[in-house]
């Protein structure tokens, strides 16, 4: 196995598009977003027999206590669909050893390929999982992440191969009614990549964060998503904004990536919520995505326990459930990792 660093952006994005087209969190573009925010990022390509077999975006992050570091590869590594599970296990083992040798960190947060996971033997501290064709005595111990901030486990997808009539028919009656109500109230829709419109989104976002009692990203995070260009010009972020009498009342930040369109972030003000503009934003995005030939509209996370109100809103549009890859942690320093798990459980 050979690891090549400082990857070619086109090679990287073509590999993502062919093997996991939905995985923007491992894309070269997303790595550029992180680098713009002064994050410590590594781009590694995994080659075997002169063929690209995998890629992994590694972010080195400082832990909240003690000055220690951990590594994060959300939904990574990405493997070639042409290699079998046992080979993935061998490559992951070699990659792990390389990470262990080169990176001074407590653990590595990643998504092991499903093909290397077997029915777990429960341990008190987590799960025991095994990769194929391993040397005697070698085993993997992956532990379910305790991180509160992570990608969604489950989402809803709208199948854009359906006709608009079929998509509407699968929505709940109240959702269809609210879409039409927004149109009757003369809500206008605007698409934009302009920074001034992002500032309007940001102001609405601050209102949303205060109302929902959560912490927002910094403005520059949204600006980087909007302005940093992918090597693939079709991969882009846009703002869709709803206005009434020229005044912005709600807006979404939408990502167009390979075959999918993602509702990444939404914002709405406290005024004129009776216009139901947020419903129209999604209806218009679905129509645009379908017209441009995308395959799925991804609502980017549902959870009836953590986000009951938002989840009910998204479920009103219909769609089918999709489970994203589970995220685990593998220790790079057993002693410090045990202390970290204990600390997180106590918190």
C-alpha cells in the first residue's frame, strides 16, 4: 500500500463521484472549506497495485481539556466499490498503522466500512469488531462516538425521478396546503450566491438560533461554503430566499453535490411566519433540483427525539428514510482514550 499526500483535487472529486457521490464530508472541496477556517487538514490517497483504492480526509483537532489532539474523518475513509471487504480490512489496517506512526493523537474518529464489521461481541466499554484476513492476535476495537456534534444518523430523501405530481401526492395534506398558502400570500423566491444575500440569511439565522436556543456557526463558515469553488463546477452552494413585500423572511443554504441536493441550513425570522414561506422554500428547491437532473433531495437529518418539531416539518414532505454510516472511534493511545471516555460519560 502507498499513501500519497496533497492529493490532486480532480482525482479526488472524481473518485468521490464514482464511489460515494453523496459524501461531501470527505470531498476535496470540504477539505478546502476547513482549511479556509484554519483547520489542520490532511488529504491522503490510498493506492494499491497502482490503483486508487481509497481516500481519507483527516482533520487534526484539539481536545477541550489537557492539550491533547484527536483525528476526525467523518464518513471516511471512502473505498473503491471494486474492492472486496477483506481487502478493505487489510488496507484499513495498514492505514491505521500509518496514522498511529505519524500522528500524535488520542483517537481517530471515522466510519469503518460495513464490510469489515461482524456481529459484535459486547464489551463493557464498547464494541469488538474485526476485519478480514488479519494476523493472529490482531483485532480492532471500535467504540461508538460520544461526540454531541456529528453528522446525522438518519435523514429523509425525496426521490427526484418521480414526477412533481407524485412528489406532491406523497406529501402530507397540511404540507401541500401550506405551500399553496405561501403562494397565495404572494411570497417571492430568489436564488443567489451574493454575499449581501448571505448577510440577510445570517441575520435570519441569528433569530433562529435565539428562538431555538442553539449555537450557530460563525458567519465565515457559511461564507466559505458559499464562495469556495469545487473543481467540479456543478458542485456548488446557493441561497434560496423568501421575501414578502421585498423583505427577507426566511432562507436556506442549499448544497448541490454530485447526484444530490442538500438542505444544509435554514433560517427564518419571527415576523410573518404565518406566510408559511419555509414550506415554499423546499418546494421550489425540489422543483429546481429535479429540473437540473439531480436524483435526490436530502433533508440533512431527522431525529424525533432530538429535533421533534423540525423532524415533523421535514416528514411532512414525504420521502424515504436513509441511514448514514455509523461513526466510531478507534484508540491511538489506549490509556488516554480510556480517560477520555470516562470524562465524556461523567459529563
